[in-house]
C-alpha cells in the first residue's frame, strides 16, 4: 500500500478491519457459528424491547396521595371507586411517571410508583444476562478477550482501559461535589419529615427527582416564558450565522426563490472568503402535518472528489409553530440549545474536505467523538456569545447580563450527582462486557449504583436495569461512556483553545476547521485532537466547568 495516499490507506485499513470484525477470516464452521450468535442477539434485543413496550403497568392513588400534582394531571384521568373512595389510575408511561416523581409530596406515593415502574420487566434480566454471555462468546470467536475490547477497537478510546481510566478520574473528582449536593437534598427531606412529625430514614432513588426539582426552584428565579422574548427565531439564526462566518472564515448567502420541497424551506449557499464555492444547505423550520417534532440534520449529498469536487448538500429540519402575523417565532430555552447544536452539525458536514464520501461529515466520525465538535460549537455560543444572538424581539435590547449568568448557573445545578449517575452507568456497561466471568446483571447494577451514584434503592428489590435498553442494543453495548468522553474532550478544546487568553478566536476557529472539521473521518480523531491541543486531552477543563478543582491533572 506504499503508493496509496493517506486517505486511501485509511480506507483500506478500515475495510480490512471491518471485514475481519464481521468474521471474514473465520473458517466456514466458525463463520456459521458466528452467524447463529448474531441472529440470537437480534432476537434477544427484540424480546427485550417488546417486553418494555408491552408492559405499561398501572396503579392507583387517592387525590390526597397525589398531593403536589397540578390540576392538569387529573383532567380526563381514569378513576375507579374502591371501598367507597375514588382513586386515580396512574400508568408507568413517561408522561405519568416523571411528573409524579417530580411533584408528588408524599414519599410513600413516590416509593410505590418507583417500585411499580422498576419491577415491570423482571424477565428482561435473564434476557440481558443471556445477551452478555453470547456477546462474550462472539468476541472470543473473533479473537478478542471480551466484547468491550471488540466494541472499542475502532473507536477513539481504542481500549476499555482508556475509557475506564477517564471514568475513574471523573468519579474520583466528582464524588466530593456529589456528596455536598446530596447533603443539600437530604436537608430538604429532613425538614419535610420534621414538618409532618416523621422520622428521617434516609434519602433514596424515589426522592432524587422530587428534591432536585424542589431545590432547583428555590435557587433559580428565571421566568422561562419571559426568556423566550429574547429568542426570536430570525434573530437567533442571524446571530448564529454571523458567528459561524467569523469563526470559520466563510460567507452565507441566502438564495431567492429556491427550488425546494416546500414554500417554507429556505436555501443558503456557503462560500469561502476568497469566493470559492463550498456547498449549500436548506433550513426547514416550521411545523407541517406528519413532520417529525425533533430538530435534526440530514446529509442530502456528501462532499467528495471525482474528476471534480462534488459539493455537499445538507438540511436542518425542525417543527416550530409558524409565526403569527405580527410576531416572530419565539423559541424556548431548550430549543435554542438544540438548534445551536444541530446547526453546528450542518457546518460540520459542509466544511469537511475529505476526498472520499465515506469520510465526509458527522457520520464518518468515531462513535465516541461524533458529538465533540458539535458540543464545542454549542457550548462556545451558549456560554460566551449568547449576548450576541439574544435580544428582545420588540425593543432590540440585548439579553441582560444577570440573566445570562443565571442561565449558566442553572446548567451546573446538581452536576455532581447527575454526572456521577452517568459515570456509574458507563462503568457498569464496561464491567458487564469486559469480564470473562459470569455476572448477574441486576445484582451488579444495584450494588454499583449505590456505591458510585451515592443514592440507594432503600433495600427494596428492584430491576431498574430490566428497562434500560442501551445495555443490550448492538450499537450501544459497551459504549455508554461515549457521551461523557465527548463532553470531556469538547470542554478541553473549548477552555484550552477557544477561550484561552491572548488567542484570537477567529484564528483558533480556522485552526479547528482545518485540523478537525475538514478532516472528517479521513484521520484518526485522537490524532487530530492531540494535534489541535498540542497535547493529550484530559478531564481538567470539564471538571472546572462544573466547579470542581481536578485532583489528577495538576
């Protein structure tokens, strides 16, 4: 392969690896055995999800037992008359469950609902145990020691140990913060128990959402409906476009009367500063019947080189309510965040300069890196240039600095416990798939949960893992760590490069574009990240962003 370009060599190496990982090097007998294992895993995945979907359990509570729930919770709700009293039927569907867990004042109600929710698919534990066993057999058949070793080989982390080291570092640094946050929540519960003359017996999983919600309300004074006045869709898009143009040295040109699939769709061309054409993209923001409610990005055509350059085409699609005649669309806070991230994905697709379509844009990146460039762009805009894109749609006044500060503070409320929960799930995922020993998925889940997340299930017999599908899905097994891995790396780049004193942001933006975005999947992401940072990545910036002074990266 000495005569191949670096990109073509990478293609050959990736193809060879994927063929080998699919069993191409096995004998016919072993390949047939591998096929049977794959089919069995597919059956187990389907069974696991079917069990979840088909077991929406119901329970009943009196109105008094549901104290704290809004009146809307009871509107049109099914009731039953039992022993001379009326009880309301509550199901384990997300809409019922999470609202109850966030607002029900009585601990007995939250505990009862928690147990109903987490004991409805108990036979899924055996399904998961079987999947773990088969994945281990499959890995050994392909020449790996464990499934986790197999799953992480083509990713940025490369090995389970690298992923585990990152998680262990986070756990060590987050535990103190999580313990302090837990003390705050416990004090709230103690106060509630004293108010009704009950003995405080501990803080449990069924208390987590209720008291986190209660504490959040005490700490914040943000009126999110009023906040919408600063996020008119035209101004937000205009501000984002201006930032991206400055950051990456490009020009966005709106096309008049574009040829598109609907009159609401707008089309833009993307040009280099030297007037070299890059490609074009569409925005389709408004609701229509049958349209997905989610904000998403679609690569209509990947950029690549044949005899000439084939230019990329992307579309960002949303389902915002259409503007009224005298007012623009006003976005919710979370919609602005999602729009920021997804628009960044458009630019990730558009600015990639790989010669081969297979390496173009988001889809070509490693699963544990694919979110990193998007998070960098979103966090940079949200944390440091929000005042440039947010202004009152009537007065034109920029969003008040105090409000921006409050918004940034809200993002770190409860971060210790929240991230410890993520660390636990990621460590558990690696533990069940990185051991040759037989494990009981449920017992291990419950013990690790209390040990790492700091909050227990109060000695109750629960089967939480039986309704968490990401541990059994082929595309996710052993990869739960990827979300945290991306967050850590994006925070490192943001703090170390984009926000570093004395560094011109546009210069850094151009370097980021050149080293990371333009490469797409044509280069190893860890190599690109190390080149951009000038060192290997670490967790310090991520921990600092949530108020933790790292103990491991000094």
